[in-house]
């Protein structure tokens, strides 16, 4: 009797050890991916700033300096340079705005995931049905990952599927935050092609989230996203 | 004209005060937080409030919320909302009460002081002014719809300007055509979109926006 007890607890321990080993492997991989993604993202931001707003600010300073020199001798040319400088500053702001949207969409920062997806739908040139069922607020890092996943799926539907209608469901159920983007387009979407959804998938994996695509020829295309509530919600118990 | 300004960044707040004072506006209050803004709008009853979307305390959309609350307490209180970015979602919330006296512009539109002060006067007079960027997004969203595809390129151009809240005179000046040509285009647009044409500028812009948002 005692022997058998020891046996079963040995088995349990071994199973537990295997689970833990697997968990460590997953965490090592997703952490590695997360660091890679973050580094690539910072590089992209640095490059966008360097080639965009920074370059425009240099041009702006140069225009203003030239205007300063010409002010006394050729006021008309100076005025033209000042006008040019004003236009350059507007373009620098546009560059910065686009950059900020890519880092963290303003409505997501202001209002959270539900309104951010509403705003996304308003900017989409397709008939889009939105079904929201969020029982509580989603924590920011997860909200951002899910937002960009939905945005990517929606962009694919607009650009590639030839769909007329898109349906987005976003809600909490059975301990999961789920998002589903369904379009009535031609289907045949190949997740291996293009890096958009692969990047989204890596980002979701950091939160033990998954992304699955079903896109048979003839459609419909369904992109499904799931993230465990334990990692996505401030109040884990009620999710 | 009495103006209340809500802007948390000192440089921009002072810049707006200076710019508007130079154009003869009377600044009755220039505040830096949403609670102060709401109090100033409701207590001072300005001819127009100029409001930054993002304000303390939470540094999210507190300014927008304060403007909406002020309009709930004082119906039709004219507000011109400024932001570093424009969102259709926020434009809808501002336009929802259909009371007019609403503006929503990108902050860098301030650079063109003639257009900016014209926008302030339009809003103060109960009109509607929308940033071309919002209108571009609105039109883009409906670009595949049949009625809009029936418009000529020039009609689409006129439609966009109407949605921005511009008068026939302003549209004519912008497109280098006569006012009469603009009203002819407007009639064509309203017929193709099956809308009732109105001479009232604000009713017209609300009709156009209601159509585009539907």
C-alpha cells in the first residue's frame, strides 16, 4: 500500500516536472521573441524619427536661418522661406502623428480596447458589424496586442479578400479574451505569406495568447484570437 | 468675442492667448485642467470655448469629456476642439446632439491664423467646422458606396468642402469658381444623394455629415 502510494506520487512528480520543463521552454521562446520584437520596433521608431520628423526639423531650422539672413536685403524671399518653414513644420507633425498611431493608437490610450476597436471600424471602408461583449477592462499591454491583431486582420480583409462585409466579435468568455474577425471574401488566405499576422502571433504569445486562421478557398476567412484572462484582466476573478 | 481656452501645455496656451488677443478676441479664462475648463465654460458662458482633447487629470480625453459635459449643461455652447490627431469617433460624439456650434480641428491648423480665426467665428455663430482629415476619412469609408461613386470628381471635391463646414463663398474661392457654380454642384450632389437641399449652411453640413456617417 505504502509502496503504491509512493509510486503514484513519483509519477505525479515526473508529470509535473515534464509540464514545468515544457513551460520553461515556451517561456524561453516567447521571451526571446518578445525581446526581438521590441528591439525591431525600437529600431523602426528610431529610423522613422530620423528620416521623418528629425530631418524635417533640420530643414525647418535651415529655412529659418536663411530667412533671418535675407530679412533686411530681400524681405520677399525671406517671407517665402518662412512660409516654407511653416509648411515643413506641418509635415513634421504629420510624420509624428503617423508614428504615434503605430506605437500606441490615441483612442486606445484614451478609452481602452472597446472604443479603440470602434474607432478602427469607423475608419474601415467596408461594411463592418461589431459585436462587443467585454465584461471588464483589459490591461493595456494585452489590449494593445489584441488591438493590433484585430487591426491587421481587418486590414487584410480590406486589402486582399474582396469581402463585402466583415464581422468582428470581441468578448470575454470561459476564462478567455476572444476576438474573431470574419469576412465574406474569397478565402484562401495563406498565413505563411506576409509578416503581418506572424508578428501579431508572436506578440500575442507573450501573453500565452494564440491566433488561428481558417480560410478555405471560396471563404469565409476567420481569424480567431484568444488570450487567457488571468493575464489580460485587472480583475481576474470575474472574467 | 469672449473666449475660454483649455490647454495644459504652457507654450501652446500662451501662444493661443497671444494669437487670439492680437485678432481682437477677449480671453476671459485660459485654464490648464479639465475641471477648471468645465467650470469656466459653465460659469463664464463664453461665445466659444477652445479646448484641447487631452488634458489633466488623466491626460486622456478629459478635455473632450469636459466640452461634452459643458454642452449637456448649456445646450449649444459653442466649442472648438483641438487635437494632435483627429478621430471619427470623437467627431461623432461632438456632433451627436445636432445642436451646431461645434468645431474639431488638428492643432496645426492654428498655424494658418486667418483660417483658424474664421473657424472660431463660424463655430461661435452656431456653425460646424470639421478638419479636412476627418472628412477625408469619412469619404474614404463610404468610397465604395454606390451613391458616392455617381458623383463627379468636382462634386466630390465640393462635398468634402461642404462637410468641412465651408460656405458656398468659401468653397468658390478655394476652387477658383463662381458661387453660382458651387450652388449648382451642391444641388447636383444633394439630388444624387437623395438629400433635401437647404440654404442654411449649418443644416447643410449636418445633412452631409449625417449621410456620410450613416
